[in-house]
């Protein structure tokens, strides 16, 4: 098991290291993947995250590890093949938090089983020996057995195929811990406030420890901007004095998920609707003891760290689900609702060395040497990190090292030989893999703050999160170490104070009242209720 992680010791390293090889700004899937890849190649690496790991888009995914079957319909075979490769790699390297899942596509028109079946057989063929299970055509009776709550009238049959699912925020924290185990200094609640520029070149990052207000500068040979939808704010820090602002690189699009009771999707399979009334894909996925429904896709002009789902979006998801489910969830059945911003990349304007990689993501090396990466998806974070490293080598920012493959067989911290449970079950010890024994040894292993089936969130899990997983706030604990805010926001709100009490014990200082109030207000937002006028922490004010 990896050793506990001491924030004070990490801060000392950040302060005392005269020069890093690489500093990464942003602790979502993309930045954490880059930090891990670089550390595994033996570079000295620091990563700073303004809020918490996966606080941005990376905790708000549909939780699918997927090849992107819809890209196949667009003829983008190489993109699908690569994502299928990454799907298998992730499932092998983190079997406690990324696992196979069967999806059933219901067919209401006679030609649909054959039509979708052919495409999905091709999907299997592209996965080759890394496939997770064979696609099968289902009769109407078998489709109903697979999805017992499916609407019967006119059901012609269905198709069952395999992809994967994961716990996104816990994977992010696991990547952070693995990067630390590989020698990286990875810090949350530490925003980048500016870039150190010398002779027109980026030579480091000015950061601020949000807990103490202390500011210091990290000198570095290469700086990677992996701030998701916020990349333009960091690119703006790279502007020559007096130069006009560049047009934004990212156009955000909002996706909303709605969480309802598991009983709305009985059985072990997920439901996929390939074409909703607005032409998108809709999923109903069994996840951590609940059913997750989503998602929508709507352009947004602003970039809030906590985007709010509109009633219209919630209504859309429920309406589309109701078209397929006999017992359909109503508005009052919604236990949590959350929104995430997808970074859609506009054509690049930077006249420096630029290149659009032939995948969904984009890597740009600006004239100043600032490397910006955005777009892509969680599933391909590892391949994206390899691309970023390749660009750093090509641009001469770092000496080429470690070959092309530092992480494909690197098992993540805690990875067991075999998963001890599924991601459809309520959260429990099985999500800790090899760390479960250490978890059990902590005080409060039998004291459940929240109980669901054989799992939930125990006092020992809370203590583990603070000591080993860098949790610093009530929100870190209830939103991203346990996923209670995303599963049942009312229960998360009710737990804010008991959690703050135990967190205070672990940190050796009381949790400020305004932090508790801010979390309770946030939980009301996830319940879809109006918030109390409490202060929400934001990227800009940090
Ligand atoms: C609705 C939705 C559903 C999705 N579903 C899936 C799915 O099922 N499967 C899949 O593979 N992909 C999915 N994706 C895509 C996937 O979630 C994203 O591609 C991925 O999370 C992006 O990660 P990121 O690290 O680039 O961005 P983020 O996760 O947003 O990380 C950027 C980080 O930078 C930090 N930051 C910003 N400014 C600063 C600063 N100044 N200093 C320090 N840190 C800063 C932010 O706090 C944030 O944590 C989905 C996306 C959306 C929107």
C-alpha cells in the first residue's frame, strides 16, 4: 500500500525544488494523466489543482469507459480502435474502479436489431482479443429479461454489447496517488495564479496555497496547461503585456445527469437509447447502487466551476427515459442532479507550433513554449498524456526519455488482481482494492456515517481519504472520495456536520462554519432546490 500523503511535506518540496522538468496546471483526467506519464518516465513533476482533483468535468462524466461506438457510425475507425485499446488498458490497470458493463439497446422497429447489430459486431472486431464480450441479438423476450422495466408494446428485440464503466473521481484520486508513488508532487487547493515568463518564454508557474494564502513560484522546463474548459484563462496568463486577448480556444457544452433509485433499472445491464428526440445518445446506467440517467448537450457562454442544471434539462432527461421505462422516474424521484462542461475545441489561432492531433483532443505548443491540451475523453486520458509528452520532446522542451509507453502496464495504486465487487453495487470496501485491509485497520471501520447495503461511507473511509487521498474539505469527502453528493444529495447535506467534526479531528483544526454552510448550499443545488445565499468557492476567487 502507498504511504500516507503529507500536504506539508509536498508544500516543502514545491517550495524547495529549484527547477522542475514539468509543471502541470489542472488536476482533472488530462493533467493527472500527464503528471503520471512524466513521473513514470523519471522526470521531476509538480501538478497544481485549483480546487480538488476532478472538481471540474472529470467528476461529472457518464462514467463509461468506452470505445465511442458512435464514432464508428461517422467512419472514424482509428479513433474507435485507439479508445478500445485504452478501454482494455484501464480495465486491466484499475480493476477495482473500472469494469466491464453490458449495454442493451432496445429495438422498436423490425430492422433495428440487424442494423445496430452489424455496427456493434464491427465494434467487437475492432476490439479484437481486447474485447469484453460478444455482441448478441436479443429477442423481445430476452431484451425484457435483460431490462425488466423496459416498455413492452411494439418491442421488436434488442442488441446487447459490452463496454466499461468506472468511478471517475476515484480514478482521478487514484491517478494522483499513483503519480505521487512515482515521485511527482501533486497538490490540490493550489491554484496557478500566473506564469513566470522570461525573454518571451514560459519558465514556470506562480501558485498560491489556498489554505494558507502563501504564494510561491515553481520554475520548470516545460509547463502544461491541462485546465479543461478553463484553458483559455491560463493561455491569457501567457499574453505579452499590451497584446490583444486571443479568441477563445474552447466552446463549452453542458451535459446534465439525473440520479434516481436503482429500482428504475433492475438487473445488471445498462440501457442505451441511440437516438433521443434531439438526436443524442441517452444512457441509463447502474452505478454505485443507483441509476444514472443522462446526458444532455447544450452550448454555454460562461464557465462556472459549478454549472447548474436547468429544469428544462432535468425534464428532458426524465421525458426521454420515460419513453423507454414502464415505471418511469418522476421529478420527485430525483436524488441528485449534476452538470458538467465538455470542452469543445475551436480551430486554433496560435501562429506558433500548432498541430491538431487526429483525435478528439488538441495539443498546442505556443510560441512561448506553453503546452495546452484540452478536449478528448476520460477513456483516452493515457493516450492523451503520451501525445503531450511527445509534443514536449518534439518542441525541445524536454529531452526524449522513456520510450513511447511508460504507463500501459503500470497498475494504479490499490489495483487488486481481481475486482472484489462491481460498480453497480453501492460503494464499499471493494472500491479500495488492495488498500481494503489498511482501511479496515483504521479507527471507525464499523462506524457507518451512511449505510447502503453492505457498503456506504464509514468513519474509516473518511480517515483514509484524509490520510491517503488528500481530502481537505467536507466537499472533497462527500463529493469525490465518497460519491454521496452525486448519489443522494439530501443525505450528503445531512452528513455535512458529522463529516466536518471527524475531518476537524484528522486535520487538527476545526472546519470553518462557512465551509459547512457552502457545502449544504451546494447539496441543495444537487437536489435541484434553490440555494441558500452562501459563498461558493470559485476558481477565480481562489
Ligand atoms: C456530461 C459529460 C459526460 C461525459 N462522459 C464521459 C464518459 O462517460 N466517458 C469518457 O471517457 N468521457 C466522458 N466525458 C469526457 C470527460 O469527462 C472529459 O474529457 C474529462 O473529464 C476532461 O478532463 P480535463 O482534465 O481535461 O478537464 P477537468 O476535469 O475540467 O480538469 C481541469 C482542472 O483544471 C483546474 N483548474 C482550472 N484553472 C486552474 C488554475 N488556474 N490552476 C490550477 N488548476 C486549475 C480545474 O479546477 C479542473 O479540476 C464526459 C464529459 C461530459 C461533459
